[in-house]
C-alpha cells in the first residue's frame, strides 16, 4: 500500500509528519550543477545511477543538465523510469530470468534500453527474449576490474563474449560495463587512485582487444561518486555512472578529500521520548534510515550523536539534545537504501515544502 | 508504487520471480500453534506484535488461534490493521504528534485502540486528541525495565503518570507497557533470566504501587520471542507481545537454547552471476534482506555462506554452490525489517504457491 504523503506544498518544514525523506532542493540543485560543471571539460558523459533515487522526476532533472541517460540495477527500476518519460536506460547489471528479460524488451517501444552480461548463458537468455519480442537488444559485457563481484575477466574472456553478442542477429554489442564498486569508499585518495589505475588498465586493454576484432565499444561505463573524477580524466571511460552525488551521504563524507557535494537528503525525525537527562529518542530507527554504512549524523546539533538504531527508534545522546517534540534532520549513512524505504520525497526550500515527488521504483527489486 | 506480485497461486516455487518474500505455510502454522500451546497453561495472553508482519491477514491468523489483539509501533500500522478487520490494537510506543494522535483516535470507531506514554507532555497530547475526537483513549504508562530506551522509571514516577491519566475525563488508565527489548537477544539463558528477573521486580513493584492508589493495571504488556516464556511464567505480565516467533529469524536461532520455532520466512533469490569458481552472486543484497542483525543464511546449502551484501547483490562463497540461474532460500538475519521491504508475502506449501498476502503496512513509519 502506498503511504500517504507526509506533507503538503506550502507547509513549514516543522509541520512535516515524521519520519519523512526531505530533499533540500538548493543543495540538490547545487550537486547536479556541480557534477555537470566538473564533467563538461573532460568530455565524459553522465549516465546517472537511478539505483540511488528511484525516481523519474530526479532522472529528468539530471537529464535537463546534460545527463545522457540513466543506469538502473533492476528491471522494475527500468520500468518506473521508462513509464515516467526517461528515454535512455542501461541496466548496469546481469539479468537472466526470462520473465524479467521479457519485461525489459517490452520497454523498448518507449525507451532505448540495454543490459549487461558476464556469461554465455546470459547472452543466450537475452537473445531469446529479444527474438521473442522482435527487437535487437543492446548488450554490454561486464568486466571485473577489481570489485570482485560480477563481471568476466578483462581481455580475451570479455572479447569472446563481445564477439558472441556481435554475431547474434538479435543483439547489438553496446560496449563494456566497468564499475569498481569497492573503490568508491576507500578512504584515502591514494587508495582510490591505485584502484582506478588498475581498473583503467584492464578496461583499456579490453577496449583495444575488442577494436582489434572490429568491435567498437560505444559505451564504456563505470565510476561512482567516490572516484568519478579519476575515470573521467582517464580517457578510457565514456560514461560516468555516479548516483549518490545528487544527495551525498554521510559515508562519502568520511572519505578523505571527499567529493565536492552537499548533503541534500535527510530523514526528518521527531523526538518522541526523552525519559532521562542526556537521552532523546527519535521516531526513526533502521526501518527509516539505512545503517549498513554507519549510523546517521544529526544535522545542526554538533554535540549530539545518534548512538543506536532499533527497528523504530533512534537513540540520541550527548550535549544540547533536541527537546521532546522537536524535529531534527538526520544525514543518512547511506542514501540508496534509505530512499528505498520511502514512497515520497518532500522537497524543501527556505524552510517551506515546495514539492512532493513519488519514489516510483521504491521496492522495485525484481 | 505497489510492486507487482512476484507469483500467482498454483506456480511452482522455482517459478516465483526473485527476490521475493516466501512464507512457508506449514512452518508458519506450526509456529502459531506452538505459541498458543505454550501460553495456554500459563494463563498469559498473546497480543502479537504486528511490527514484525505488518499484515492484517497474519494478525487475523494469530487471533484465530487465541491472540487477544495486536501490538503496533506506528499509527500507520494501526490503520492498516484496523482497516483490515483487526478489532483490538495497542500502540506499544509513545505518540506525541497531534496529527498522528488524531488519526489514531479516528480509528476508535472501528477498533479498540490504546497508546503508551512516558511523559506528562505526552499525556496532554493524547488527552487533547481524545477530547477533540470525543472519545476516551485507553492509555498505558511505559516503564523502563532495563532496556534503556523509552519509558519512565518504575515505581513512583510511573504511578504519578498513571494518576494523571486516571484523573483525565478523556483518558482511561490501561496499565503498563513493560518491554525489555535488549534482553531478547542475549545469548545465554542465564543472561536472559537475569534481565527478566530484574524487569519483573520493577514491573511488579509498579503494579502494586498503582493498586495502592486504587489504579488497576488491566494490561501489563511486554516480552518478545527471546524471553516470553520467562514473562509468561512470572505471574507479573498479563500479555505477551512476541512478533518474530511467527517467522523465526537467523538471529534468534543464534540464542543458546533458542525458542522452539521453525524458520518460516525466506527471501527467495536467484544466482544471476557466477563469474569465477567458488563464487555465486544472487539478486538479493541489503535492499532485499535486512543485515542489521547479521547476514542471511543459505537454506539447504550447508557448505555455502552468504559472505557479503551490497545494495542489490549478495555474494555466496563456499562448497556446493548453487548454479547460475538456480533459486535459493535465504533465512533473514532479522525478519521485521526484511518484511518491511516487500509488498507481498508469497505463501508456499509443498513446493507450490498457495496464496499471496499484501503487506499492507509496509513502509508505514508515521
């Protein structure tokens, strides 16, 4: 069941029902403008990752500033974006279930769609779905450039899959998916440089070996908010897939030399119990704010720490605590899974609710 | 947006789209029957906690086996239950926002509702809402019996709040909320005994002091799946608020002398990448299965460990791994927040989908 919107346009921020997902529109727009300005001189395009925001409204705001399309991880996310008017969507992930591939192929009448593979069996599955739908599906080969998760090895194993795709009458070889996830959160610039230098070597080698076989990599996609400047400067990647930059979470803030974005996404919470001196309990626990990358920070209360999350409660301790009934902005440790718990963004500017945007792909896991 | 159901009745389990929340109906019914049988000789009633299941369908199944009502943590959960036919609902939590209290009071025309307080300001807020709605709201005093979160101190501070409630023409004093959350997961029986013995002393003392002032505690509620046998045997509590017993998660399974319930709730996931020997990647990361109480277990694959969760991926390593395309049941580390990520239960019996139940209070945080 869709939850009621927690606010109405025109309300003051203090009137928003809690917990709520609040988007500071000035900071959000600053982040979008900053990314566009940083990428412009590099010539590298932005294909922002919708796994973060799950919203066609946010996607189109990114595209109005020059993003060439969107990435998603799930077919349900691709559906929400395509139905919301996003014209160019890459599933930056493997999809092997026939039902899901049929749904993806069905979107191709309203949007450009593409998908990744890392196995010959995966290619066969995409091929069958494309043939059944009477389309040619653009298919990228994912390579493992250090993340150690999905992806075939760079070089000959990747080229073999690319040739298999190019030989199919139902597929179009689209290029390479080359994302180093774990590099994003390495704390020092030196560690991030080393990881992306390694990734760039394998990616460049694979692009060249494809070219030697007559296969052009139209897209070489990868990078996230923690490392995108390195990929953009490398000359290897054509598209940057950053997502978190739009919102900027607490964990990226812990990187040394952090990316130049502002915290734009908050969970607004209310102190609903303050039973003893030195403690305040808010109505936002780990069902309301993701804790997989650390506990949230308390915005504007420098002496206050969010020290523990249970299902529906967050415990604040420290100095200068908010009072019973007071509302506070929490900065999520990790934006992506926090957004995925909500049905609505409450857009706020200068203390007033300006807009409500649906999180149409919330819970879209399939 | 409500997500499509991932299955249809009659399908084989292997046909369910992934990730999906699968309820093993035989195990679920066993758990409900077991709890009813364990509590019957103690005379202690069950008011099962709907924070776990978020579903009127599950609530009514519990009530058909003798549960006297349901607990919730949030007004949105109370709404979903009342609208789904649950007649008796206790918000086992403080609610101080006027908008929320007005919504709760509005439910009293279709269900018996009650709420907790731990502060005089909270009582005043409930009183205003009840007066505005023209009802008398049953109000319990929450006491802190060792959990260290919400709740006033046992004894005189609690009695003072009880007297304040009883003196109000708009409120009815309903008793005590006495839940020791952190005791549920203490690993040894000795630790759990000690915690509940401490909790029982403070609770009994408060009940007696209320009685000395002429205030009867009609409800003395508390306990969870980890300790309920202790509270039920104590003679202090009148109602047990266990929730997880219906599903039984991996973390409760790690208690020494664990509660006698079967794992009934699973996240069905599919291997969507198997790029190297010794690794299989499933399509269920921490957006699909909560990791706040540890990573999930892989059911039926004794040599396989779920070693890491990213947003949309889970990494399996070990011996005898499932193959690319194969579907596996994951046992969540923590059921409550896992359920809260899904719109549908897929009820399965003997390998077939028997029913689909909506998780009507999914995301109901307000």
